[in-house]
């Protein structure tokens, strides 16, 4: 009975669910890293960085526009035309991507990324629509897709010697799997007609700033890998090691990542900026605890799970961790801006963070290699978090201490949770 009461708390339930999801993603990460080895892991990180950026550009925020137009026009008026438009656009994008990959004199990695971009973009859109229409079913299949990926990688490990084709197959499989599954679940009835073009224009107008904000966010995470590849003395193996360290660092903020979804729900139901401050405190201290645990056990865990060839990943984790904690503020305050239609502010503040990250990468990669990139990433994340906090406390007239210092109500809440146990 006490346990069921605890699970009724949206934040607690989300955190517990997130731990299960992270455990599955960790298993997938370990299998892929072990199977590919550090050099191919570096190739995979490079292709993924390009593909993620490209997918955001071609989706143009259309997935984020769907809830607005569904609410405004109703499902019957928008769903069929929306899915017809998306299907037509992505068939066109895939044909263009194949033609470009064949025609352009670029590396095999870039050719693969160009072809993968439409798959990443399409799966992102249909997954989002499925989340709106049938959230529980979508979340179930999201987990099952993770299980399918683990099985797929295990089969590759058993039956196929690793190589560049393995990298592409792994990246393609999960996006194609999700794209097919969510399309089948949505059961769209495709109807192509001239009225789809005005819809595309309206979706583009709405989606531009959400796309820009998402692009800025992604660049803030991926710019380091893209820049590392430009230095001839940085090998794919080094990038592979670096990518594992940064992946581990990103798991420090898995609790803020989880809390932001619940925060959006509460803000949409009327909660104010003080709720943001409350959640920021929880996120900050939970991230600090996670950081200490990762720093204490990280070297052992990386060696145990990923193997000796990835031992250098611990330095990237250690160096970048101080900024990773600060990024939790960005993740939560940005949600407040989105709910209150202030996404242009997110774009402006993220621009500051990205410029800082690029400048620091240019300064420190030549000095310290992948550790310089980790240091630049940490500084960039720290600047990003500080910019969002400074704006928020000034604009909302909230004391800075309320964003960091535990309050009496926080301590009382912890005591109540402990008593229930």
C-alpha cells in the first residue's frame, strides 16, 4: 500500500521508469561498443552526429506542430492529410538523399549519413504522432524497440564480423524498425492532393522556431564530435573513446531528463515558475549525487562493461562532468519557455552556449585532444546553464538561492517518503 502511494507521485514514477529505460540503453551501448571496437565506435558517433543534425533540419519542427493543429482543427480534419504529407515528403527526401549520396564526392561516412537522415527524420515524426494519439502504446513499443536493437546487435556479433557495414546496419535498423512499427500502429490512409501544399506551408511556419531550438540543443551536444573529426591527428579510435565518456556523463542528468516531462505536464495544468524552481533544486542535487557516484565508480564501471580499450573514456567523463550538472537547469527552464511560447528565448540563449562551445573547442582541442574537447564541452554546458538561470531569476524575480539551496519543504518531503517506506 505504501509503495503504491509512492508510485502515484508523478515525479517518483517517472524517475523509476527512467532507470529501467537507461539500464536498457546502457546494455545496448555496451554491446555496440564491444562489438564495434573503439575505431568503428568513433565512426558511428561521427555518422550519428551528422544524421541527428540533418534529421532535425528536414523535419523542420513538423512533429512539434502536430499537437497544435490537432487541437485547433480536430483529429479527423488533420490526421489523414498530415500523414499523407509526411509520407510524400519523406519518400521524396529518401530519393533525393540516395541521389546526393551517389553524386557528391564525399567520404563513405558522409554518404551513409545522408542516406540515413530521412529514416531518422521519419521515425522521429511518426513516433511523436503516436505519442500524441496513443502514448502508452508508443512508450511500450519504444521499450520493445530497445529490446529489438539489443537482440539485433547480439545477432550481428555472433554471425557477422564487424566492419563499416555493421555500423550502418545498426544505425539503420532501429530507425527503420520504429518507423515501420509506428506507421502500422497509426494506420494512415494516404491521399495525395493539392491541398497538402498549403498544409506544408502552415506546418513550416509553426515549426521553424521549434526546429531552430531543437537544432541548437543538438548542436550543443554534437558539435564537439564534428569538430574533433576535422583534426587529422584525432583518430576514429580516440573519438570512439571520447563518445563513450560523454555518453556516461550525459547519464548524470537522467533524472532532470525525466523530470522535465512531468514538469511540462504540470506547467500546462497551471503550475507557475515556482514549480520550475522546485524541480530545478531536485534536479541539481540529484545530478550532484549521480555525478559523485559516476566519478567514484566510473573508472571501474567503464573497464568492466566496455573493456580496457575504452579506459580513456573516464578522463572525458571526469573533465566534462562539472558542466553536465549545470545543463540540467537549461533542460528544465527551456520547458517553461516552450510552454509559455517563448522558444525564441531558448534559441537566443542556446546561441550563446554554442558559440562558447565552438570557441573553447578551437582553443583546447589543439592543446589536449579529446580531453580538450571534454573540457570545452564542460565549459559550454556550464555557460549554457548559467545563462538560463540568470535570465530566469531576473525575469521571474525568484531568489537565486531558491534554485539551488534545499528548502524546508524539500526536507519534509524526503522525511515523508522515508516514513512511507
